[in-house]
């Protein structure tokens, strides 16, 4: 199975985007993939803002991209574009860091006015970095992602089904076993999952 790097570009410590990615990471793991999660917000701010290519944390993040067969990129959308935090990391990666890699772009936001941000803001950047294949992505409205007091993440049924489909398609592009994908798909779209209870942000 493939090695997948799942990257959250949200600056929030209580991020809907990150929670949603971790939810999808579990689905990919059940399909047999090796998934590593990276929250850009955990990287040193001085390295990101100072463009310190040689900082050990940046060197390690670059190595994670290099080792990955596939990359999931998730970002909240602010002012019709992906997050500045995500841009700060992408700017520090080698020009063709995504060469021959399959990439799944995902975004969250508060309004459907931002729904085209994946195609018009994020996809061109991923393409310029040499992505071998950019899978169809998905934009999820914030209101479709809720967290209960018991720590259950709930994704609205329509969004859950769409996310399951794009995730399974991404898995298949990476050579995921048809039996693994079918078995997970048969379990439904995973509209609920247990996570640590917390307040949730963008």
C-alpha cells in the first residue's frame, strides 16, 4: 500500500479542518495505507516566517513530502484562498516537491462563495509543484462539521458521502486494494467518529 502524508494548513488549535482530515486518515488506514499526519501549525513560526530552509523541523517536513506516494492537503478558506500558514510551508518546499505524487485537495469554509477556492487558488499551486495527478477534491461547509460534548465528530450525511467517495477514489489511484476499498465503502460514509472532545474552530 501507499505512504500518504496528510497535511492540515489550519492555524487553529481547535480546527475543523484538522479534525476532518484525521477522520479521513482513519478511513485511508483501514484501506491498508500508511498515513502520517502533519499539522503545519506545529512547525516553528520563526522557521516558517523567516523562510529558514535549514531549520530541522522544515528539513523533516520536506523529507515527509519526499517519502510520500500521496499527499492530502486540507485548508480552511479565508478570503477566497487557502491559508497563509499553508502557503508559508509550500513556499519552503522544493519547487517540484510533488513530482509524481497523487494529491487530494480538501477545503473547509463558512460559505459556498468559497467553493471554487480549490480549483482557482489551491490546484494551480499544486500543479506548479509537479503533482503527478491531482484527484478531484471537495469543499465542506463549516456547518456540516460538528463536534458533540461526548467527543463525537459528525459530518452531515451528504458531505460525508461525498468525502468518502473522493477519499476512496484517491485511495484507488494509489493502488489501494479493491477489496480494502470495497470493504470500507460497504461500511458507509463514516458520518460519525469518536475524537477527543474540544471546542472547534476553522
